[in-house]
């Protein structure tokens, strides 16, 4: 069973615009949510996280929103830059282990 | 702080051979995790250590897999009698063991079993 889902395999956004990546989850026991960015042949790089008791966390160009009633998480990147092109994974934590979505490939077009 | 390091970065082996991977966590991180990632999927949890104690193992970790963290610092992951289905990226992560406890990942070891 896929407890964390990223339903969009890919997303293409123009440079300077907003990128919105979405993630849905099913397990109410997740206590922490994270977004990672991954380039080819590298490990995931931590971007931003949010506790389950909050609904928004912001760090520079990155903002994560959590809607617990809908079991939905989103990452907003504003403004999008060419270096943001990568695969983005959302992850949810339960009992110290992370459960990852399948990833969304973000492409920023000049 | 040099980040999480893994060795080797790439390993090609023949089916039936044993392989061992090493992970060096961020210094003073007392938690260490192993994940496996296959093409088109997100990383999947395999096991984790709190210092030298292995506290949880996924059902993905068959009897052919063994992980150790003998002195609570570096860790090794061994796969015995490799199968083609073991081909994947093996990722190591560490965390400081605090409330927020963000996991930081290494670059991974890409295993190809021929």
C-alpha cells in the first residue's frame, strides 16, 4: 500500500513563476513531513520540513503547506529558478523511519 | 562537517557474489539509516540504528542482508549471494536524534548485479 503519493510524475514551469508540488498521504500517525530534492547520481538533499501540528513553514523561496484534514502536503517554490530542476520527493515520518512518495520531476524552462 | 559519505559509489558484481557497503554518518549523529531506491520509486526504508543498537528492520531486509554499526560510528551493509533483483541505489542517512531529527542522506552506492 502506497502511504505517500505524488500523483504528478512531472511538472514543467517557466523561470520566475511559482512551482507547486503536491503530495497526499493516508496514515494519520505521521508526525513530520519533509521535502527532499534529488539530482541524478546523488543522494536526496533536505529542503524543508513541517511538523504535523503546524500548517505552514517558510524558508526563503520555499514554503510547505500542510492540510491535515485533507491529508495533503504541498511545496511552493517562488520564484522558480533553473537550478531548481530536479526530482522532488515528499516524505512522511513514523517511528523514526521515512516513507517516501514516488517523486515529481520538476523542469524549469528559461 | 563533511556530510554523510558512502563507499563505494558504484559496485558491479556477478550474481551469487557477496558485497559490502560502508556508510560514515555526520559526526555526532547517533542515528543511522539504510534505504534502498529502485528506478522510478522513492527510497524505501531498510533498517536503522540508535548508536550501535539496530532498532528496526523492514521486511524488505531478507536473511541475505545484514547491517552492523559496531562502535556506533560507521555502518556496513552486507548482501550475501546477490540476486539481480538486488540491483538498486543503496542510501545511507544520519540524524542527530533530536525532536525534529531531520535525516541527511549520503550520495548512495549504486549496485548492479549481472
